[in-house]
């Protein structure tokens, strides 16, 4: 079967490897219908992650059809259409019970995240509780709906995580730092949770337009100190009730902390690529700093899948270009160059 | 009038200075009935704070009688018995409205905290919303009740802050790191909020006994890695739902973070004396790190004063020795040497 591999910075390729098969009793083999490229995949593609090695970091977001299951899998069977969350919670440990399967304690952490999923088939570990069944088959859905279902493997739940851990409440003023697919999904999440005002920090016209469509009320184009000043100006000097950090850089994290009023929450979901942010610096502002890998299964099963199927939210709009698996390098390149907000990869029907 | 002054590490003294008078329209002059020594006062007394200068850091926790008020004060009058919170919120800004007056935005931050309150009289800035009126007069209360009322100026609300920002819920397993007066009050707070299990990390017999009386269910005497291992053992490897950090050192903060299960909250109220705790290190455990100066007025008015007056809680038990103002150096020394959990200073009747 075909799989995408990271060759070196700026170069993805397709290789042919053996189709995966069930190894553990709680594995599921999934035939991939759609995959995509994540902002976190781009860190190594851009050359910003010098630890990245050949074959590292080739995707973790798919929807597909169950092809085979291990003997301990009772929730899905061959032929089922599923969302494959990038987190593989057991559903039973203290972390999973608390709705934080990104830190599942039921198995070794190294097996808790998807990797190498830009491929024709994947082996999905700890599948029993984690996989999310979609009613029907891919052919039952429009392309727009397929895109929104694909968004439920990572970006939409990740945006939702930012809003949940920042405890966004009805009537809140919220700022979203970052206009990538996750930031845009965080706008959707803030609106779902009843935020009255949603400020997005964005410098790109196409993303600003989508943010407004998703529910943003204000756009701040400035960055750094100027951006902070603008957000404070928009909020009469108060700062925001919740800042959703959806990038992970030093600047974006410091910005999120600086625009938060005393006692506000910072929900951070961008994988940190920060040098040093010292906790003690934020004591006197009573900052509530939360976040980490999202609780994909929890959110999909409790609220997000229904919201997508009911047409209440359309996170699939973040996919503005589609590619075949053979064109994986182009999918990365266009996303890196911001020619597309997020690249979808059409693997099978 | 007499006031305590910090002379140098290991030496407090009494000096005679002019009695304060109203300067700003929202000032109140308070005749001090009881003052006390805070764990944070001891940082400089021990010599751990090399920035401390003569007359710095002489107390911030009192109850007393209003002696004079500025023209903008409408909530209290001469003769009223009051708790003087160490935070001076305006009650109207976004931070205060959200219940985080420790970060009040209504005035310059330098005027938001009490200082120099081990004295016969104090000038209390921004008094209108912040002061908390106690029914009746000091003579109406037992010495035990007076002690509990004094605890409402800082330690009890600070312990409560740890539990509130860590979102302690009914049924939670909570660990309290630190067995000083604040840690012991955090035990009270965790119990008030319905925690099922309360583990206190404590090495001192007198404090352990008080912790058990306040509602602790388990004691961990070990520190550092051994202490972390013990808490994990007590929780079947899960870690706790909430860790209340009531010391502020590097070790106590790292301990609190290490015993928290993924997605758990760390409520920190010990003023940080940490070298460097890097935020990005706690992303993958989805740590929720909250805390800062407590919301004293908010908690006293909403829940704590009533709980004390109804005899539901007895935080005054943390005061295990009393001193006259003239004996202020002994009050510091005994507390530093752990001969008393917290030193009360009897200033007037």
C-alpha cells in the first residue's frame, strides 16, 4: 500500500510498504477515506524541528472504513465508517473518565497518539473506546459533510478543547490567537459555548472571512505588542475573559497571556515550540493556564458529531484544497505557503 | 503610635511613628485589634529575600475598628468592626466583577495590597467595597471566634482560593502541598467544597493533627520524589484531581504538578519563590495551572464569614500562640522555628 513519508525539510514522498495488520487485540485496521495535513506536521516540513527524521510526522487525522478488528474490539466491526481521533484513550482510566484522554493512563503514552496516517491503511491502537462511529457510509454524505466529519479527527475537537479548558461561558469576551484551522475551529467552539464577543487575531483575508462566517465579531491584524494594545483597546482596557492560544509559539503564548484580564483563562492547544515561559511571572495576574492534547473522542461523542450531522457547525470549510495521496508534497507545500488553510487528502471513496 | 518594622534578617523591632490619617477620599483609618504574622513575612525574616529592606514586609492581616473614613466611604463608619482583606479591590472593574480582586484594575497595582499592618493603626486604601463588616464588636466574641475572624483577612480566603481556582468538586481527591496555616486552611476549603479524600503533605505532628481535625483523610510525610510516589501509591497510580500548592517553592510547585493526574488542576497560592518552571513542560499532561493572590473580600462576603459565624469552620485554630505587639520579634522567631503554626498579635481589645 501507499504511505506518505517525510524525507527531509521541504520534501514529502510516497512509498510503498506492507499493509498493516492486527498486532494487539485492541487494534483496528482502517482503510483511509480522507486524511489531511496538520499545522503540527508543518513544523518539520518547514525545517523548524531539527529532531525530525525520515518518515517522521506524516499525519494523524483520518476518517475511514474499518477493515479488520482485534479480538478485544466490541464497539465497531468491519465495514463501519469511523472518525479516528488522534488521541487513543482507553475510556476507563482516571484521565479518560475526567474527559482528558489526551493523557490516557491506561497504556504507555507512546501508543496514545496517531502517527503515519497519510496512508491507504492504518493500524489504530486502543480502538475500542476511542473510535467514533459515523452513521451510514461515505457515499451517504455530501463532500462538505465529509470534510466536516474529517475535521472531527483533530482540528475541531482541538479548537473545542481550547474553549472548554478556558471555561468559555455564555456572555464571555474571547480572543483567539492564531488563524490556522485550529484557531478557526476555536471560533466555532467559542460561539457554541455562548461567547458574546469573539476577537480573532488574523492577518490573512481568507481566514478573516471564514472567522467572521464562523462567528468572530472582531478582527485584530496587529501582532506582538501592537496586537496586545489593540485587544486591550477593544475591551476598554479590561482584557478578555478567555484567550485561546492556537499556535504554540513564544509570541502567540505571550500574547495570549498579555491580553487576558486578571483571573482569565488561557486555553492553549498549539503544541508548544516556546523557549521559556516561566510560570511564576503570571502569578500576580491570577492567570489560569490550561490545555494540552484535545479530548477528541469525548467531544465528538458528546457534542461535536451531532452538531456536524445536524448542520449546526461546518468546520470542514477549513479544507480549502484537496489533493490525491500521490500529491502529498503539494498538499504540504500549499499549506505551508498559505495557499490553502488546510489540505485535505482524498485517499479512497 | 507603635508599629513593627523589619530591621534585617532575623530582627523585627517596634518603632514609634505618627498615627496615619486619611489622605485619599476612599481611605479608612483602622484601629488594629488583632494582627498576625504571615508565612510570606518570613521570607525576609529568614534572609531568603535579599531585596527586603528596612521597614519592609511588616504584616498585612488585621481585624479592627474603623476610626475615621474618607468622604467617598459609604459602606462602613467610625466604630464598625471590620476584617481588612490584604487585597484592596474596587469591586467594579472587570477583574473584581469576575471575583479576582487580587488583580484589581480599578487603581494602580501598588496600592492593591496591604503592607505595614503590624501596628496600632493602619491606613486602608480603597476601603469602600473591600472592607468586610463584622456584626457587633470584638467584646461580643470569644477568643476562638476572634481568631477565626482574623483568619479571614488572608489565610482562610487564600486556602479557599487554592480550592476554588483548582475547581475542587464534590467527590474529588485533593492533595494539599504544605502544612502551614494556608495549607491547613486549604484543607478546610477542600472539605467545604465536598472533596471526598484530602491528602496533606506534612511532616509536623501538631500540623498533622490539626489537618485531620480540619478534614484531611491521609497524611504523606515524605517529600520530593518519595512524596510524589507516596501520593501516586495512595491514588492507585492515578494522581489527584486537584493539587493545592500552598508554599511557593520550586520543590512544592514541582510536587504539586507531579501528583496531578492529566487534566487535573493545580491551585497555587504560595507566593512563587521558584527559579524556573517552564510552562511547555506541562502541556502533554493537560495541567490546569491557576492561582495568585486570593479574592478575600469576595470569599468573606459570599461564604466564609457566614461559615465562621455559624461555627461551621474554625480556621482560627491555626493561631497556636499569641504575642503583644512589643513582642513582635518573638512572634516571628517562634513561627520561623515552627514553635507555633501561626503567630497572633494582640494589639488592642
